[in-house]
C-alpha cells in the first residue's frame, strides 16, 4: 500500500514587535562611520526600496535600545517547532526525523542536534541543509521522500533566520561598505517556521504533499548575492579588516539581466515550467500560487509571465507585505499565514515556488486538500 505524506502541523515564530518599514534605518542603526556618500544614500534610498519591495512591516530578533539580540536561530527554531508540534498533536517522542534548512551556519555541532536537545527528542534522524532560500524546499523534498519510503513516521522540518545580525552597523567594517554591502538590510528580516509531516497509509481529510522539486541553473550565471569568504576556515580579524563577511547583492535594476534567459523569460518561469512538466501538474485545481520572492517588482514580473500559464492574478499569494521576508523560513511562514486566512475544499491545490539568486537555485512543492 502506498504511503502518503500529510501536513500535520504548521508553526511560525516572529520575534519582537512589527517594525514599520520607514523605521528600518533608525531601528537597526545609522551608519556613523561609513563614507559620507553611503550615509546619505542609505537615508535617501529607503523610501525608494519600500516602493520596490512592497513591504509594510518586518520583525527583528534585536532590541535597538539595548543593542542586544533577544533570540537566535536556535531559540526561534525551537519556538516555531513547538507550535507546529502542538498543531499536529505530536510529542517529542513521536518525531523520528528532524531536518533543518537555513541560509548560513558555522557552528559545531549542527543546529539540528541542538534543536533535538532543546525539544527533548531522544532519538531521531537529523539533516542540516545550507542552501539559502531553497534550503527549506529541499528539507521538504527530503522529508517527502524519506517518509514515503516507510523508514520514518513523523518529520519535523524547521527553518529560521536572524538576518538582522548582518545588517546592524556593528557588523560592518564601515570604512569599506558600498551600496551593495547594505542593500539587503531592507530586504531581509528575522523569523522562523516549522512543519510536521506524517506518513499515513489511509488518506483522511487534510493537506498532503503531492509534488516536491528542486534544481540549480547557476553554472553559467553570475552570482547575484554572496560574501567573499573562501571555502575554508579563516582568520576573523582578517575577514573583518577586508570586509569578506559583508553580504552583497546587486541592485534590482541589474537583476533583470541576471535573471532573464535566452528565450526572454525569467529563470523562475522556465524552472516553474520544468517542474510542471516533470511532475505532470494540472493547474485546473490550483487555489493559490505562493510566490516566495521578497521583491514586489520581481513578483509583478513573475505574475505577468505566469498569466500565460493560466495562473490568474487572484490565485497569487504572498504574506511578505505584512511580515517581511525572513529568507529560508519565509516559505513556511507564508503557508502558515495562508492556512489561517483561507479554507480549502477537497481537490484544491496549493503551489509554492521560489527562485534563489545567489547562484540561481529554484524549488517548489505542492499541497493538495483531501
């Protein structure tokens, strides 16, 4: 008998209070030691980027009065996981697979084992995935395969991000910063999400993973985002002195050239078609298409492209406007918000897809209501 993979529970943790987009510079802190041109630019560009992103509020695990962090990736992961487990009605002893997907980690041991310890899971399989905004999609893909194989019964998929730690002035060697170094401070915020998936033989009412997919098309594409670390342990003092740790991203007006392919369509669009064709996805049952991209400009481009695939404008969904874009966990946070805002009938399809720009990795998954 085939084993189906059910979405048993979802949980989100957003730290602190919502911060108005117009307050980001003030909340994270002004650049006092940066070149004058950069300081002036940071003040001028904020309202322009607000229009480009379409984000009203965001969340930070950072207290701007004490200049200290109230949460980290571990504490946020645990809080989101507990909510998802409560929603699923499972206990720590029921979880036999734990998969974490995040943007960056240099800790030893991996965060999966720390989460396991905090949740009191005595024994489980664990996997830590570092793959930026596609990492949680890959975590879901692995959970899908490993649960369907019959080897595991309940998988806890978690993602978190404390992006603010990379964007406060104290993080930078301010004498070296460029516009590219600080561009992402308006894009990314903090948060965590978690899902519990369960292997079931009899399909009862609920949402089920139907298709999961990921790919990378970056072999002939320049990286649009990244830092300058080499691929080995380095001297932190030298890293700081040379600004290797700064996370850079190109401007949105350049992104179109990076993200477009020879057929005149975006990498997102072409990858989406590949997933649809490979998985033989019929969009007639589509209820919501979750576009997990931080930029309103990019989302609108994608919407226009997807109209040609028969995806209507009223089917597009994004929670980013109200909660900001937390990077990898944004996919989980969006689904959690979506399920709180909408009800679904038997046969309805939810489709989530993302394009990750550091080296153009794409991924998606579908959920169907039974």
